[in-house]
C-alpha cells in the first residue's frame, strides 16, 4: 500500500507542471532501444545535494516539473525531499560510478568541499597499490579510482578515463549478489544488456553505462504489497539468489534507478508476457510528452522506465 501511494504521488508531481529550464539530451539515447536514464535520490536537503553534485562535481541544475534535478552526460539525478531509510551501502545498489578525465583534480575539489574520502574502507583489499591521498590503482583496468560519500550516505565512485570527452559523466552502477551470473543474466534478458567483464567484475553493458555485479552473501528484505516484511534472495538449493546488504533500494538514499526505453508501452507488454510484475503499468503523462512505468528486480532494486525523458526541453 505504501508503495502504491508513493508511486501515485510521483505521477502527480510529474503532471503538476511542465519544465521551464532546457534539458540537454541523454547522449546515449540514440544508441539503443534501452539506455540508462536517471538516478532517483531521496534526500534530506536539496541545498546539501546541489552543493555536492553541482558546486563540487559540476552537474547542471534544472527542473523536471516541480522536482529539482541535476544533469550530467548520460544521466539525470532526480531529487525527492524525503529522509531516506539508509544510505546506498546495505541496499541492492551499493554505489554509483562517474568517470572523470583527471581523478586527482576532481578529488582535490571533493576534499576542499569537505566530503569524506572512503577509498581504503570501500575498496577490496586485493586492489593494490593504494596511494595515501585517497586514490587507488586498479591495475586490471589500467586506471585509478576513489570513493567518496555524498550527502545522506550516498556512495559514489570516481573512475578515471583519461581519453573521455568533457569533465564528468556516467560510468557504472554497481550491484552485488552471491550468484552474480543470475543477476547478470536477468539484466541481459530483460533490458538487452550485453554480458561481459569490467576488469575482474562480471558486467552487462548498455549504451553509456556498465551494469556491474559483485559477489556477496547476505539476503535482502523488503515489503510485500500489504506492507509485510519478506526476505528476498534466500538460498534455494544450488541457486544462491541473495544480494549485497539487507534491503532493496526502495526508501533508501538511492530510491530507484531509471532506464530510458524506446516504444515503452510495447516494451511493458513484453515484460508482462515474460511474467514480470509491473508496480505501475505504462502511464502516459501528456503534459510532459512522457511515458513511465515501474517494476522491481528479483533482488529488490526498484526501477523506473521512461520514454521521452531525453526529449524534454
């Protein structure tokens, strides 16, 4: 019931007003029928998050109807002012990753702004050598990375890609499960992501983003439609379906992830034919020339599907 109420509220917020600030299109939207679209955060303070995402990392502030958002190449970050039930750690999406051309320059800005650098605590011990200034060398991907904590315990990885265009952009979403092959296969089947590797990690690629999966051993809890707590991802014989952390994303700092889909209404019908339950069936929002739908993956990750987000001006 809580989920249905919040979904209806979200639809109402979309319908309320049309955007008044121009949007840059999602760069990768032309490259596939399904691309990554947005991160949707529950936040305690718009001002605090804009200081991190805009003032520190260089995103562009804008509006989507009444909602504050921040634009980056290939991803929009959408805010809902609501205290989250927890950070990204402990949920089915451990962190989100951005690429930058010069990690040391970006990390200096993060440090100057006073945000915690948590690279050593968050990086697997197998990654060596580690530099004292919060930068880790990732030899299997021939790069360097750092982890920082944004407001509301939103974990963010900064990943250096020297040859990239621009100053920052979307790089990856990092999931985890005891059987990463199961999760990788689900995202490949449902969204057409191409299975492969990102360094040592199992991954599935969509235009503009890597869906990355890591092993973990703890199950996830969530609420069923009547608000009762249920356990997802318990071990069932030789199929281990548990995920990283103790909860799905709903209500957390990263409430849900979003994919932009061509021909969304037809796509949702295909999902239903596959036996996938939609939390919100395809819904058109004429005022925004936008279509949306919601579902939850088998490991508790709440997902929004949109069509037209990249065209909003």
